[in-house]
C-alpha cells in the first residue's frame, strides 16, 4: 500500500539496538497485559505463557474501507439472524453439501432431533459474529473491502485484539518517537472488542431473566481441551465477571458429566461446578468456543452433549441453525448474481446494495447449475485455477485448497461430491510490508492483512424474528506473510495486528 503512505511507513528497522529495545518492550508489555497464548511445548504444571505473534507496527489500512466495514456490520448481523431462522432455505443448502460432508449432515440431523423431541424451548438466540475482509483494488484503482467469510460460531481473537490495539497505542506514545525513522503521528482508532463482545453476552444473560427454579444463573463457556488461545477467552470472561455475572468454563467433552436438563416443560440447563456438585446454576447463556468442527465430536456421546445444549432452555451462542448459516455454501448462494437470494433477506434496496458491494465472485461446484458447470471448468483448468481458493464447509483454518492444489484435490473426490465445496476468487490486496515478531524472532517482508469486524445480535427465533439487540463490536486485524495462503493466528500462520488509518 505504498501508494497510500509514500512507502516510508511502516519503517524498516536497520539499527540492531533499536530493534532490540522495541522487541523487549513488546515482549514485556504482551505478557504483562495478557497478549499471550499457552506454549505448544510440554507444560505439565500449566504455568507457561508466551507472546502472541504480533507486528512491530500497526499496518496502514484505508480509512474509508475500515469505516465501511464497521458501518455495515449491523446489516450483516440482521442478515444472518434472518438466514438462521429460515429453516427451509438452510435445509435446501444442507441437502446440496451433505452428500460429501458428514459433519454438516450431522448438524442438520441434530436440528431435526430437537424438533422431534419436543422442539426448541428457548426463543432467543445470540450471535457473536465476525465478518472478515481484505482490501481489494479494482481496475480504476479505488480501494474497497471484499468479504473473505462470515463467522457465526466461536469467532475468536476479540480478547487479544483489544490488547493489540492497546499495545500499538502504547508503542506509539513511548517507543516509536525514539526511532531514527520515527513515524509521523498515527491514527489509531479505539478498539473495544473485549468490552463489546462481553456486552453482547451480558445482554443475553439479562434477557434470560431470573431462574424460575430459584437457582443462581450463569454464563457457560464451552471450550476445547488443551486450548492454547485461552487468554483470548479469559479476557471476555473477566469482562463479564467484573459485572458480577458468574461465568464457568466447561470442556465440550464434559458436558454430559456436569450438566443436565431439568424435568420441567422449559427444560432449563442445570450446571453443577465440579468442586461443589451440591451447588447448581442455571445456564442462562451457553457460549461455544468449541463444537465448530468434527474433531470435537469423536464419539456419539459428543453429539448427545450438543443435543442437550440445543434442546435446553439456555440461550445458545450460537444455535445449531445459526452455526449452519455460517456455511461457506450460504455465502456463495448469497453472492451468486442470477438467483438474487440476498434480496429475500434484506429490508431495503440500500441495505442490499451495501452488502452486495462487499461480495466477490464465489461459485458453486455442482453439476446442474450453469454457475456450477462454469466453476468446474475453472477449477480443473491448470491456468484458471490459479485465481481461486476452494473451500469445504469448515471452520478454524487449515481446511482450504489454494490455486494449483485445486485440480489435484478434485481428482481425489468423487465428482458427485464436488458440490460440497465452493470456489472463490482470490482477493489480492495492494502490496504492503511490515515486521512480525513471532516466537522471539523477527520476520520482515511483504504482508497481507485481513480485517475482521465483530457484531453481536440477539433475536427472537420464534414468531416475529424481532431483533432485541444489534451492535457492531470492535475489530480484529490479522496479518500474514504474503507467501502464506492461510492467515489464522491460532492455526500458526498469521499474527495479531491493528490498523493505522490512512
Ligand atoms: P476459515 O473459516 O477456516 O477461517 P476462511 O474462509 O477464512 O476459512 O479461509 C482461511 C484463510 O484463507 C483466510 O483467513 C485467508 O487468509 C485465506 N483466504 C480465504 N479466502 C480467501 C480469498 N477469497 N482471497 C484471499 N485469501 C483468502
Ligand atoms: Mg471461519
Ligand atoms: Mg477465516
């Protein structure tokens, strides 16, 4: 993005002493302020933390793009709350991918089981969403945001992201002015992601109301065993506890051991914390930071556990239907021009057009639609395929096939299952460089930034579909080396960053 900054920012540090000083400050600030993850190495006592990978400088990001992404978030919240209430629409898309995707088939099955076992009792659903974008430069060189994906489950890094913004702001006041190539005053927007996401959870907690069984109520975080990104979750948890809301972490693998459904028509979800099984809480809100991929369901009892959550009266964040609305297939169908699905879910032409502008080309890979047939040609052509990424219906990073790997992967999949994937045009942001501090080592070079905007939404899933709460909730900037395909921080490819608006 040198055209935006004159090429002098972010500076390339050449003086070793300068580098060392800046790195030392980042190392200490990060641990002191919980910008950290658990290490991958053996740590039997569970006492170690290491710095989350981070850029030395906030990356320049076009202000118009940043503001557009933030402004559109409440429309995205509304859109996905509507999609997740349209059972028929979701069911038809599940049919298209389920043949080659057992996981999606099982999630849909779970929804059908709830319906056949007395239906849903809780009318509210909470979404903690994150819409991800990259900056795209079109032919007449204007810059615009293009959506990479929309996350409806376990949207992570809200906790670490607020800390990263604080780190860069601290450095801009203390360290950057001391550098030989000291940058000019930076425009660093505030980032309230921790507080805003916690506010979403808090709103749902209060909407649930007091227990009719006279139990204390709580928020339950369902988590993965051995989670390394735990401090990200802890920041949210502490923000909730500080407003006197009891929060508990429960491994997804232990749901059936520690929760049960009350034998009442409402089916309250009761939770007894392990140290004192006589004490029983009612889970007002259940926030999933697990359960988004097949590895969390190694046995039928894990599916039984998810069913227990879904059938109960707890406000699920998200419900299984909301999880399914985050399928890449949904994103593809919304972005396919000739079927104009988007207009069905939007409330005005203006809203429709603003959302539409953020889409890039995404194709189905089915064998029946004309778009699918075209995409099959593109995906198997050795030159054309280089412009695309092929995605299955998965979350959490590391699942996609890029460019030249697409035809080889398709060869391994029976043709009748190609429709379980979508084919998406690769977005290539303008070139930019920065320095990443990862595992104590500096990596300097070309980088690609991905902006995520958080949103919180609470709606009535029964009847009117009324939205009770709808807010934009701060942002995340993740940056990766420009030679890397994936950008997930937890998956080990990307790093934390924040924006310097230009
Ligand atoms: P996941 O749900 O696993 O995070 P994503 O759709 O976000 O899946 O893909 C993972 C990563 O792949 C993104 O963070 C981004 O770095 C890269 N990626 C995905 N789609 C595109 C695209 N259309 N253009 C450029 N990079 C992409
Ligand atoms: Mg995702
Ligand atoms: Mg992603």
